[in-house]
């Protein structure tokens, strides 16, 4: 049975509660404008702190703190490139989640009709 089939069907109540709690944790991290901007930028590809600072317009120490939270939560990974640390999203699900959140915002702001 695939993971998606397992999650869609009957599930142990404790596992379901853990899954919901983890989803809430991820969504809570996205509920900050700076972190959402960082994740949106990282959805376009890898970037270092300088690039991310410029892209989101926040102060460098703030960007570093937000990236540390995202890294600790396992949403972003890092690799060294010489003296630079390069960040990237851990997986495409997060990129798509950020895109969909922004799409919902576009609909809300533009009074666009709902669709599937």
C-alpha cells in the first residue's frame, strides 16, 4: 500500500493526530511574512543568505534567524559552497504548498472565482 493510499484510508487515531500536529507546525512556520518570502524565493532555486536578504528585504540577522528556524524544522537544507552556505527547499511539497497559499491570496485579493 502506498503512503498516499495509507493516509487517505483508515488510519490509527494516534498517527492521524501526529500527522495533523506536524501539518500545523509546518503551517505555523509559513504564517510569518519573512519566512514565507524566503520559502517563495527558495522555491525558485538555491540561494545564499545575501541573495535571500536582498530578495525579501529583511535585515540580514533576521533572515539568518528565520533560516535557522526553517532548517531546524527540516524544511530547508544547506550545503557549503566555498565560504558561502547555500539553502534549498527540502522537497517539492513545500514549494507547492507555498505556491498554493500565494494562489489563494491572489484569489482573495483579486476577487477571482474559485476553481479546482
